[in-house]
């Protein structure tokens, strides 16, 4: 009887090991272990994603935990499942490669499991680095960012591949850090200057005062890029410069399109924060360049324009946009942009957190 019991015990242990061994073997090679809620007990962390080399698909998949490689026609995707609790409420990160160039991914998607409060936080974090972000989206020099305010999903993409894009590797590294920071609050190690040069982060507003405004159209590209290498331009007479200012995301500079044409216009794109901060801005500017003239444009709606005169320049703050007219004397431009650099929304300082390196 005791011999029979002994045999039964052995069978029970054999059955138990038969159930345990496949799980122990399969988990480390990529299938993952799931909790009752679908989160991964075994997976990669945001810190893993921040330090891994973004190389070829197989190389990337081997370097991270709980990964799979999927073929999607013209693209290859490396899907990385995130370890539960390490990825907040995010489930996975997908690195997409163009099959014509598998040296490095050109798109990163960070996907949430469901709707959460991460969305608003992610949008705010990215907007602190890219002031021109509008409604969670931003495109600059072949790169684009998109953040869902509802779910918190984050996407960074570079149009095309290495071919014809000498900035590709630098854009990929800057984009990776900003995307991970927006989703997880990981540290940003690339400098603000590198972000400006590669993916449209802002240049110091005061640097606009250093621009040589006397150059003709033939020399405009050299003059602008000497100060702002990351400026965007589709034509030799028009340039866009991303600015490091919470209320003004992009500076526009246009030259007259003719031989020896001169600077003809300067414009500023407002950010999502401008409308609610216009009054605070006007008060600050008034202390530095003189009080503006107030003009009622819609009495019933309570809308007014605030117009500043700075030497040769007239600058009007409307309810959601601005307009500027010249002539653009160098001294007047310097005075305006020096004052603007000093007048930043005071609330920005209180919200500059989330792992940024300034």
C-alpha cells in the first residue's frame, strides 16, 4: 500500500513539472506571461527602451524582452510588450522599419491599453519641448509627433529613410527621447540645441535679435542657418524657425522674391497657450516696450486688439493670433525680441517637470 502511494506521489510531481516547465521555457523567449488584466509580468521597461541601440529588427528584438517581429508588406515591425507597472498604463511599443532600409526604424508608436489620464500629461510634456505642438500634433523637417489626449498614445515618425536625410540618426535619437519622456517621464539627455537642430525644438527668442536683417535674398539662407541650422524652408525666400517660447512656437521670415530682394515680413505663430495668456503677456511687454493701444473689434464678444509700437515696427496682439508690419529696422527688431524673450508665461515655470533637461 505504501509502495502504491509512493508511485502516485511521483506521478503527481511529474504532472506538476510537466505543467511548469513549458511556462518557464516559453516566457523568456518572447511569449510573455500575462496577468488576469492583460498586463505583462515579463517584459521590457521604459529604461530598457531608452538605452537600447536602435539597430536592425533582429538586433533590436534580441536586445529587449518579450518581443515579436511582424512582416507587414512594405514594412517590418518589432513589437515590444511592456512589463506591468513599469510602463504606467501603456501596453506596448512598436518600432516600424521601411523594408528598403532595415538599418534603423523610422517610426515609434507607444500604445496605451485604454483611455487614461496619461493623455493630457503626455501632451503637456511634449508641448514643453515643442511649443508649436497644436492639438497634440507637430510636423517639422521630415519629422512628426502625434499624441492622443484621450488615450495618451504617442507616435514619432521620420518620413523616408537614411537616403537623402543626413539628419536621420540624430532625428531618431531626439525623437525617441521626446516620445519616451512624453509617455513615461524618462530623462531627456539630448540638449535643447540638438532638439532644435533636428526635430523643431525651439531656439532662444533673444537670438532673433542677432540675425543680420540687411542681407539680400541671395544670402538669406546662409544668414538664417548660421543662427538657426534647423530652420525649415521650401523656398529660398521663406523660412520658418521654431522658437523656445510657450506662447509663440514659430517665427516666419520672408524676403521679397526678386533680385537683391530684402526682408519683407516677420510673423509669429501662436501656441495653444496664447489665448489664455495674452493679457499676462501684454502686461509684461508693456513694462518693457511701453503700453499698447487698445482697440475694440467686437464689443458684444468683448474682443479687443492690443497694438504695440516698437520703433519702426507695429505689432498687434489679436485674440488668437498676431500681426506685424515694418519697416524692420535692426534696432527695433532687437528691442522687440529681447522683450519677448523676457516675457514668458509665469505658469510655465510651475509646470516644467516630467524629466526634461533644460
